[in-house]
C-alpha cells in the first residue's frame, strides 16, 4: 500500500477466528506510527519509493522496557535476518547504524555492495578490550544525493560523553538528530517515504517531518510511542532537503 492505514495481519491469534488489525498509534499528514514489532508491520507495506534509516537494538543488555536486549546470539541473529529481509524487500536504498559487536554479521546479511561510513569523534570514548573507542560505523547502499564524505567527524553522538548536547529522553540507545538529519540529507531519495523499524524516541520520524517527508515507524514500547506522538504532534518549520555539511 502507498499510504499507511490499519494493517490486517494474515493470521488469527490463537482462539480467534479473526486476524489482528494493527491500527496506528499516532498518525498525521506526514507520520504514521505503529505500536508493534516491525516484523508484524513491514510485510504488509508496499510503497513505491521508500528509504530506510534505522538504529536497531544491539543485544547488549540495554533496558528498553518491553524488549529483551539480551537474547541468545542465535535468536538475535535470526531476528536480524527476518527484519533485514523485509527492509530489503521494501526499500531499494537503506542506511543502518549497526552494533560494532555484530558488524561483520550485519554486513554479511546486507551484502558486500554496502559501504561503510565512519562517524568519528575527538573526545576519548569508552575503553573496551584496551582500545579507546573513537568511531562507529554506518552501513549503506544508498547513492549520495549530494557531495558526501565517507568520514563524518564530531557529529552529535552519545560517544561524545560530556560534549553530547542533545536531549536523549532517557532512552539507552538514542540516535541523535544531527546524525539523522545528515543521513536524510545525504542519502534519502527525493519524495521517498522514510521507514523506521525501531522508532525509539521518534528521532527519525521527527527529522523526516521537519524536512517535509513522510515516514512510517514501528516501536514496541507504548511509553516510547507516547513520547513519539508528543514530539511529532508539535508544529514544525520545514527544513526541506537542506544540504548538511559532513566535515
């Protein structure tokens, strides 16, 4: 479907003769949000021009409230294969913020045509295994829509620690508006609907709305859905597709 509405799932739940109907938790002229696992929603979407940017759960034991972020590794990778397959079916161009721990597995699931974009910072980050963290990675198959470097330095990211200046809304895996706006400006095709399988605090949806784009998001935690609805119901002054520097 080219516009998101109620979604009728294929199978009835146990004890029922009727399939489940997933109604949007929040909807306006730009944003549609489902309080559901993305694997329930993505198979029912058919959109002619779609782009995905997402920062998925990393399976490192963060507290997301209703999501188990400490699955057995085999279960986590099965989960990843399922949602990545649906995203690849739906979106010709994709950008994913993968966990460093599973970078190789993500790259393998996505394909060798995906390119690495390095997000680096100057302040010393966490020390893991004796190494001081100074960068994270985006993986994308998108063709840049403007002149774009593959090295983005000192973006606003939680790795900046004291120097991180954005509101994280108490979310343990918050993705910054700075990084999100850079991705949307550099990679999102004109007129595309942005797909966000793991909406979190709604940053991707909010940034898409600011830029005059349509977006569809999924989030399993109803408390975060309420936060997203509050963010996205604010009035906005559109940024359009303003070019963002990647220096």
